[in-house]
C-alpha cells in the first residue's frame, strides 16, 4: 500500500511542475498565482488538521522556516520555468537531497556511506555534463541559475521539515503554519507588485504629457516656416500581446495548482508511515521523470547526447542516493 501512496505523491509533485511550467508561459501575475497556491494549501491543511484532531504545540512554529524556504524555492522554480529550459529546471528540482545530505552531516553528524558518496559523484558528473552541453544557450544557463536556487531552498525546506520531526511537531498543524507563512509572503509580494505597477503607470502618463507639451511648439513652428507638411508614414504593424489574466482568474487557478502541491505533501505522510523510508523517498524522487517526459513529448524539447547522458546520470545518482539513505 505504501507504494501506491508514494507513486501518487510523485504524480502530484510531477503535475505541480508541469502546471508551473505551463502557467509560466501565460500573461499572469506570478505572485498572485503563488498566493493562491499557498492559500489553497493553507485551507486544505487546516481542514485536514481539524478533522484529524492533532494538537498544536510550540514545535509547530518551525513551520515558519519551512514556509520561508518554500516561498523562495517555489518562486525560483516558477521563474526558472519562465526563462529557461523546462527539462533543465526540472532536473534541479530533484537535486535537493544533495544539499540535505551535506548539511545534515554538518548539523546532525549524519555520515555518508560509500554508496551515498558514489551517488554524489554520479550526480555532480551529470550536472557538469548538462552545464557544459553545447545545446545550452545563454537563456538556458539563466534557467540553470534559477534551478540551482530552487535546489538549495528546497533542500533547506527539507532540512527544516526534518527539524520539525526531531522536535516532535504534529505534521498537519506544522503544514498549516508553513502554508500560512507562504501565503503571507506571496500576498505581500503581490501587494508590492500592484504598488510598482501604479507607480510605473503614473510615471508613464507624466512622461507622455511632458513629451507632448515639448513637441507641440517646435512642430507648429516647423509647419509655418516651411509651408508644407511632411508625408505621413504608416507605422509598422505590431504584435498585440495577449491580455493579462484577471486577478480573480489568476487566484482561482493558483488555488487549483495548489491542490497538487498540498496533496503531494499529505500523501507523503502515510507512505512514510507504512513503507521503508529509503524506498519511499526513491519512488517520490522520480516525480522528475514526469516533468521530463512532458518536456520531451509535450513541449517537443530535444536533448543533445551530452545533455541526455547528464540527465540519466543525475536521475541514476538520485536513485542511488535515496536507496542508500
């Protein structure tokens, strides 16, 4: 039964990555979307926690750190999908175990065995192969930068999640605090976006008015002195951008995307309860395969041989690392 839970969680997280990539290509307010994602998680976690009757303890406040790190990682992942190659960003979303293993050794003295060390070698080799692939352009490298940021802060999220278990924090109330923190941060980010847009519009109106006032007098003088008018030239047609989604549509779509995120988090709980930790982690980590398949067959992205080899090495390394944990 644990295997079904783990596979379902992997599917949820893979679907989340696909939805992020698809949405990132739409004219949408990013912070409002992610505000909806976290608000959805907050609502679902709160209802589930109330139904489960889990007690609230002081340890649940570690969820603030989880929410902060998750805020940065999700924002970076969304930005990476917007500017870079979906398969490359997806690969980095599967690499947080590298960060977790290294920092866990420093924080709690967890040592690497020979298999885990070998997994690091394979993973790093795959990352370097992708990094120096001739198929990567400057745009793709920019996506890789956001992917690295995603990797680091998803790793920090996992570390703070482990800290919550060491402190004995009840899981669902901790998730409520985590999603409440993310909701607040993305809500503030959206409010800041609105303020910047209003300021930009005000500056644009002022610039247009000043330009029109300054051009009026010279134009009139030139017409009187020459006695003739220059022929008008029709402007070249411009591509009209698609209208941006309304705030209501964006928020509701964010709540829909958030279902995949919170469902994945909640499915992990019974999977770890019923199954062997290393095997459950290995299955869940394979959510990257779902995004890679979408990138290959849905987006028609083509991989060079070097990049394909790097992706294979990274996935194999992740599998070895998880099984050796």
